[in-house]
C-alpha cells in the first residue's frame, strides 16, 4: 500500500532541512548505499555536519525529506566543489529525484564559479550510471572507490553566448 510520502508530489527546496531531518532521511536510505552508509559514517554526526556545512538540494513529500544532494562549496579558490551525498528514499527510487537534485547542484556550483564538481562512489553502486549520464568522468580509483569529476567551465558554445539578460542585439 502506498504511503503518504509516495503519493504526495515532491516539492524542491535548498537548505530547508535541519540535522534531525537529514539523520532521519539518511537512516531510511542507508541500506541503499554500496556499502551501506552506516558502515562508513556515524549517521548522527554526518547528518549534523551536512546540515551545518553543506549546500543541500532537497526533495520533500509533505513533512518527509525524500531526496538529498549535499555539496561542499567551501574551496576559496573555487576550483572544486565536492558532492558528499546523493540519496533518495527507497520508495522514491528511480523516479528522477536524484537526477533533478544533482542537476540543481551542478547549476549552483557552476553559478558560484567552480571549475569542477567532484564525488566519490563505489564502482558497484547503481548511481554510477546517473553520474556517467550527467557527464562525470573517472579521474582516479582506490580499490572499489571511483573518484569522478565534472568539468563546469564553459564550453566553446557557452563562452560565445551573450551574458544573461543580454540579447546580443545592437
């Protein structure tokens, strides 16, 4: 039987969640990570750190946080932002929430002037397909961990485009 969270159309926000929202969400999603998230981090501490220090792109279904992408945008040289979490509640998996939230994070990091967006993922994780589809490329490997990055610098077509708000007309 569908739960209220699977029936409600998600709303999207940035930085709305608090530590308890993030902890509840990560606990619900922990088993979907490869390896399970609780084997790698202390969930309450990690949730508190994300709520305090990360830019959070969130999907909410009523009072429930059902999707979360967390990014550290704290490099003063704006060289590299780092995606530290991509998670979607199991009942919402494969509905495009992760893709939408990650795209929002990409736009945000690019808008702040970062040159790269990086993340690390287990090579066996299903999310690898999503990252590849969004243009992330492998830049290194440590055992089963892949280190991926996405170039955020403008390509030739983007560099020639008129700045936002300008039509290019004389």
